[in-house]
């Protein structure tokens, strides 16, 4: 009987972690916004500023998380995220002043960073080589599942019980869905299971200082700033675009189609990436996102909007996992956590500004044509940057030694 590689148990634990982190944080921010405005009368703009602070805090905390994961067992960083996130959700039900809201959102952003993509992609990179794209596609599917399952459920819970009663329950779910699962199942490296030490614990790859100075790192990171600007902005405004052009039913359907397509696209992409060049596949996805934004900008009827949402969804999950895959493939395992955390922190500029930019252009034109044309252009510019990001020469790599262990 063939023994299951332990890395797949790690992937399963990361799937659960990302489901909870996305469902109660990223996708739930709009739910909290509506509840806070209704319960406490906070201005929408003030809560929106707190949401922006969440992303800024998450970006800075991601840098620290990358350093901590490099030096210590990643489980302690994830546990820190579990404690900070649970504490923030618990406090969110008791805020009465705006300064308290900002403090809670800053802590929540830090907790989210410690229990989301930085540790997840670092662990997948350490445990997998040949099947890394499949492992990452499985783990990161938790991001979509969280939005599909936990966000509607938590919205109903808050609607029925109110913030003060609902938030302690969500805080408990955050803690239980992140800390026990990862502490019991996750291991930082294959050597922690095999018991091998010495040279097996030494990993290969570029040093952080060398990698971040390369043209490849700079251009790929800039490309993903633009790609995430278009993607997150498009996701945030897709419901409203479909609702204003047709009706709320089409709006809800468009979001559902996009989310479902992202799951299918991510699994298909993980399989394809075992057979095609990662950089070329990234170019296809960036071009696809650009064209989907163009379709959504110009289509007025329900069928055209739903087609655009389907096309958009197929690119969403793939682009999210292609950034860590490209960086891991080129720069290796050695300082991956720090390299990715810096790239992701800079990408936060696009994540935070995308919804704002599309909203501003919507107000300027009183419609979404110009907004989604701008999103299409941003994706196209990202495509150009990846085209220009030629791979560094192999002999320029600063190798730290042999890779640890065997991974599938």
C-alpha cells in the first residue's frame, strides 16, 4: 500500500486555515461594514478607511511574518495570527468609537497576515517541488470556499443576533479553525517528519538581498500590483455593475458564477502548470483578465455580463497562485518567505486602491464603462511587464546548498 506523502496533510490543514481566514476576513469586510454602519451609525467613509487600514496593516505584518517564518517554526506565526484575529473579532462586537475601530482593524489585518498566504505559500514551497502548482491550487481553493460558505453564514448570524452576540462566536470559529488544526498537523519542513538533520536541513535558493534587486522581481511585483488592482476592484464592483445594468438577481448570479469559475479555474490551472511553462501561463491569464474586463465594460445584457463574469472567474484563482509560484520557481526555497512577503506587501497597493479607483471613475462617468476599461488597461500593462521580466541567468543565483529531502 502506497503511503500518502505527509505534505498533502499539510495542504489539507492549510486549506482549512485559508477557508477560515478568507471567509471571516477578506470576504467578510463588506459584511462588517454594513453591520457597523447600521449598529453604531459610523459613516461609510470612516469604515471604508478602517478597511483600507486592514490591508495596510496586513501588508506590513506580512513582512514581519516572512521574517518569523524564516527563523522559527511557522506554526508559531500561524498561532499568533489565530490569537490576534480572534481577539480582533471579539473586540469588533464591542467598539463604540472610531479610534477603537481603527485599532481593531489594524490588529485584525496583522492577524490575517500571519494566518494567510505568506505562511501557506511558504509551507507549500518547502514541501513540494514537482507537484507544487497542484498543491498550491488545492490549498488556495480554501480562499474561495471561505467566501462561498463562511461569509453568507456569518452575514446571517450577524443579521439575526447582532454584532455584540455574533462576534464572540465568529472569534471562536477563527481560533478553532486556525490554531489547533495547524499546530497538530502542520510541520515546517519535511525534515521535521523524516527526522533527518544536518545537510538535509539546508535549502537552496537565492538570498533575499540578491533576489529583490533583480529586474525579474521588480517587474513581476509591479505586474501583480496592476493585476490585483484590476482583480480586486472588479470583484468589489461586479455585483453593483450587474445590478445597475440589469437587476439584483443577475448581480448575485454574476458573483456566484465568478466564484464558482475561480474554483474550477484554479484546479485546472494547477494541473496545467505541471505541463506548461509558468511564465507563459501567467501571460495567458493576464491577457484573459484584461479581455474579461473589456467584456464587462461593454456588455449591457445579462448574458454578456455573465459571460464576462465566467471568463473573469477563470483567471481570478490562477493569478492569485501564479505570483508565489513564479517567485518560488525562480528564487527557490531558501529565503522564499521574505521574498514573497515583500512582493505581497507591495501588491497590497493594488489590492487597496483597486476598489477605490473603480469607484472614483464610476462617480466621474456615472457608469462602469470607463472604470472597467481602466481595469482592462491595468491588466494589459501587467502583461507587458511580465513579458519584459526575463528570467535571471542561472549562474547568477546565490545557492545556499542542496535542497532538503525529497518531495513530490
